[in-house]
């Protein structure tokens, strides 16, 4: 029998197996939408789809990107503050600065999962602005700290409020965009982090020129960034839609089409009610172990750059002011590389080769930096800084997209994202403690450790990707069909690899 014809028959059998849903689940603005049995069953006007995506791109992405910019500023401004004498002003000794960095990640990891589930339960559009008020307030309060204990307290609560922010944004975007549209949108959003790091350097460059004997420059940095974050949170509260149905800028036809798009190529059940017992079943899948290992490998280079790029650049012999200025270009280039890899990943509907490429860049950068005399070869060392930033962002975005693409259940997707993303950030505990004062200014042990984690990430990505490719081919061979992931109903995909017709999104 012809393979394509048999594939069609398999899809028909899938449709017959699907349980019928309560029609109220598919009601949208008083319009009842029938369930799509197979992924290829829905045909919509491409002009309407283009209009929907354009509206989301212009109304949704800018708001989220600005929110994430402030999120990144408040999380990473401690490194900039250190270059302006924070340690001396607060009387920090020994490894107290490293402990300040480390304590952030304890609540960051512990609180991410429950807060993310609360976001799913009460609505991401409500919870995100509340979190933003929290971490903006902690940054503002940090300006008033006069000792190590006070700053330790604000860093703890900063980690609490920031914990579920990125996981919730990832989940939120998966409820508006198809799987093949997601990577480049997440990249545009995540690029705000790189821009924030660049902007942080510029902002610090300007603020540290303020001459005020009463208030130190690093305190002004916390005051300005914290206050503007809280103001931005108020605007976000009014601008973020709860879901597709509440998007005032979509017409009735566009809302219906947008709903169908999600049903056919993102979520098995759109606006699915949270079932915690079902959500945690995602961790039974063997592939999840591979994704979490990748999050660990990603986290060390990502956090090393986020926390210590100013110190790495200052090793080249620049002054405090110039050090912050020279962190701008590497961060901007990192955003550009992120966008390029994500756009090609979406165009080819392929994730793992681009994730692997992203891991290689920082490995090469850290090896070069550790292998040369940076004061003798300043240009080469500065180029290595560009390689470091070029690869740390792309794996984070594409890895989150990869496991989201393979998890059509909204509850399971929210649970996996709430564990996966904090796992990467948990590695800040390693990064913040390998850049030790006694290893300054070369930090060779830290550079080698970071490169090693990146290399293991590269190898693991290639192994997991080729295993998924092999498993798809095996399933096709055993069923004597040619099925791609886009051919299979999201209801079948939501059952996970245990279903014979499951196919991996590579």
C-alpha cells in the first residue's frame, strides 16, 4: 500500500479514537467551534492568519519585551553596582558578594513551580504585572541597604518575585502562536534580555557620572531601575489580554481563526483548566530528562555571562566607566545571533541543530579567553567576549521552544516550563561561586568549568536530537507510513510518546 495513503488512513483512525469534548470548551465570544480531529483538517484564510500574527507582534510582543527588559535589569544590576564600589560601601569581605549572588537562586527555584501554576490558574496577564511590582520594589528597596544582611534580604525576595516570570511568559506566548511561529517570537522577546544587559551598561555609564556626595552612584542605579519597573508594571496590567477571547484588537472572525490555530497546532484543549495531577505526568517522559540535563548545561554559561561579563571585560584593563560601556557591543551582538538562529529554526521547523550551534559559541569563546594573555592580545580577548554572548541566549530560547513544541497539553507545558527554566537559572549557584576572589583577575578555573558545561550541552543536544530523528523513522517503519509531527492531531500528541502515532518535533 502507498505510504501516504496509509498515513491518511492512520489519521482517520486517530480521529475515530478521539474523545468528544464538551462544546462549551470551544465557545469563544458566543461562537461554538467544533473540534478539529486531525492537524490538517483546518483550513483558514492565510490573509486572516497574517493579520492575526501582525496584531500579536505589534500589540503583545512589545509589551512583554519591555517587561522582560526591566526583569533583566533588576536581576543583573548587582554586577554593575559592584564596579562602582558597592562592596566597599557596604563593607563586604571574603565571599560575601558571591553569597549575595547565590542566595537569589534559592527562592528563584523553589518558588517558580507553585507561582507558575498560580499563573495558569488565575491568568498570566494578572500575575505577571504583580510579579513585576514585586521585583521592581525589591530593587528600589536595595538602594536603601547599608549592610550585607539588608541586601541579602532584598536579594531573597527579588528571587521570589522573579522566579516564575520567564516560564509564565513562555507559556503565555504558546497560547497565541503556532509551534512553527514560536521560536522567532520568543527570540524577539528574549532579545530584550541582551538589550537590557547592553542598556544596563549604558545606564550605568551615565549614572556613575552623577556627582552626589549624599547618594552613591550604585544607589541611584537601584532607585532609577526599580522605580521605572514599577511604573511599567502598571501599564502592563492594562495592556496584556487574558486570552484570545479578550483581545480587543481582534475582530470576531480573527478570534475564531486564532482559536482554531491554537487547537490545530499548539494545544490539544485551548484554555485547558489546570489539573495538577495530570500536569506532573509530563515528567514521566524519558525525553524530559534529556531536556533538563540541557537546562543544567545551558545555565552555567548563561549565568556566568549575565553575572560576570563586566568583570571579564574589566580584565582587559579598562576603567570602571569604560568597562560598563564596553559590555554593550557583545550583548547587542548576542541579541543579533539569537534572532538569526531563531528565525532559521522557525523557517526550517528544526530546533536541535541550532541549539547545538548556540552551545558551541561560548565554548569557543571561553577557551580562547582562557588560553591567551588577555593584556597582550586585548583585541582577541574582546572578540572572545562576543563569542561568549553570541551563544548563551539562543539555546535558552530554542530549548524552551523545543520542549514546548513537543507538549501540546497546556497544563503539562506550564509544569515543564516552570521546572525547566528555573533549572537553568539554578546554575547561577555554580556560576556565582566559581568566579572566586582568589582566582582574580584571570578566573581560569571558572572559564574552564563554564566551557566544559557548554561542551556537554552540545554533545547532549546532538545525541537527543538524533535519537528523536531515529525514533520518528522507527515509528514510520513499523506503521509503514510517512508521518511528520505536523500531520498528527494535537490530541494524539498530548498523549505523549506512548501513542504509536506520536512524532517528535525535531
